[in-house]
C-alpha cells in the first residue's frame, strides 16, 4: 500500500521542490510521511470546505495548491483559521501537502494549463524563476566503467541541461596511487605504485540531488574509494514561472477579454486601449501582477493574471501594456484538475479526487452564469 512518502516522491518528479520560490512553503506540512494512503483529494485552497470534503471521502491526504502554514505557528489556538485547520487535519488523520510555486512553474502545471485553456500556440516560458543551486561533479574512473556510472548518475538526477539528459563531458588521462595495507585495488596490487589510464567526466546536478547522486556513484563505481570533486556553480534559473503564446487569430483587447471570460468561465477586468490588436498573450495564474514588466519585455501584447492591484493597473495600462485580472480561482483551479490527473497516473494505487467548491464558497466567486 502506498504511503505519503510515495506521493511526495511522485510529486517531486512532477513539480520539483527546486522550482518553488524562496518565499514559498511547499511539501508535507501536516502528517506522517510513513502514513498509508488509499484516498487523496486535490484542491486549490486549504479551505475547511476542502477538508470537510476529504473527510467525507474517507481520504488520508489533502494535496492543495495553496499552503496552509506560511510562518512558524506559535500557538495552536483554534480561533485562527490556519491553526483550526491544522488541528482538524490532525484529529481526522489527514496529511496535508502543498504544491504551490513549484506547480505554477512546472511543465504541465498551472500556467501551462492556463495557456491551454486560452488555446495559445507556440507556448514558451518567460519571467521570474526560482534560483536553483547547481554543483558540478567531476569523477575519475576506468574507461570500461564510464557508461555504467554515467547511466547511474543520470538516473539519480545528474546531467540534465534544459531538455537534454545524460549530459557529460569526458577527457582522458592517467591516475596514480599506492594501495595501503588491507586494500583490494580494482587495478594493480596493494603496496605498489600504479599508473592507470582513466577517464575524467563532468556532470551538473541540482544541490538537492547530491545525496542520491553520490550514493549512486559509490554503488556504480568499481573502485573501493572513488575519486571525485564537487564544484559549486552560479545559481541557475531553470524553470520560468510564466507562459507566452500566440492566439489562433489576432483580436482586439475587448474581444480577447470576452474570449478569456468564455474560456475560463469568469468575469475579468481589463485595462488598456479596447481596440489594441492582441496576438501574443502572456499568462501567470493567481496573484502575479508584478510579472507584467517581464511579459512586456518578452514581447507580449497583453498580460493576463488572476489579481491586479490598482497601482499596477495604472502603471501597466499607461505604459502601453494591457493587463487583465481574470480571477485567482479561474486562473488556477483548472491547473489543479491537471495535477489530480498527473498524480492519478503517477500513483494509481491511490484514489484521487478533485475538490470543486460551490459558487460563493471556498474561494470560488459567483459569476453571472451562477445567478
């Protein structure tokens, strides 16, 4: 039977923690990683409505886009919403996992889903990205073992550069050593000076993968004591948050606003010249109005997000950049449906359900179609 740690491992492949911004709180926030899971619920918010739904389903896990705990809890006073929710999760035996900006940024995540709902073509990432600490691993090994070691290191998370996998640089040389008493050298004999042809190879890896990679190295390397170096690199901005793509046909801003409302089932606010021609659309779901400058610099004709502050509406529109506020729920809930589907495929032993609140409840607004 799967456990919460199995769900976390699957989520790490789908929305790696390294994609989360440094201000964020993601991963297991309430519960025991060794607890068994047969039923799980995916939700946009960590609402009491979502928790009640999970309880009614007999679920052991709630996977929410928005975190429950942002700052360290000083008390468990149930007069406050977060503490009350945490206590109820504990009493109900339900674990809680947050997948926030890591799922926003991930391929196939919130913003890819949003671009898909708007039927954008030639979609590309843009904008802010989390800083990822990168290491370079340098290994020395006999030539006949290099392929095996590179395969093992790649499987453990090393050697990825963009869309390329198993990336390594190789060069040849010679290594020398004298094995001490009690050693059993793979090449040569203990107590004698040996000079051995070796291959030096280099691979990049995120620092969070260091433990798995060094373990894989020791298991795959033929030497008793593998020789390797670790060199810290400049941080990498691996996976941008936003997405930008082209509309199937150009529209005016007024037409695009109506089109977005139809596709997202929302009532958006827009700022800008109603007749401006729109072809390239940049999107970031949720509260991301600060990305409008990145969208403009990327060449977008309009920027769509969930929430827009008044000062940003003024700055963007008066700078010639139309901006739309389509609603937090409308821009992010569809991506939670995609998360449910991805988790169901990754951990099929668990029964996965999406929580969709009623209009006016749990953060979902009432639109004209609900009246």
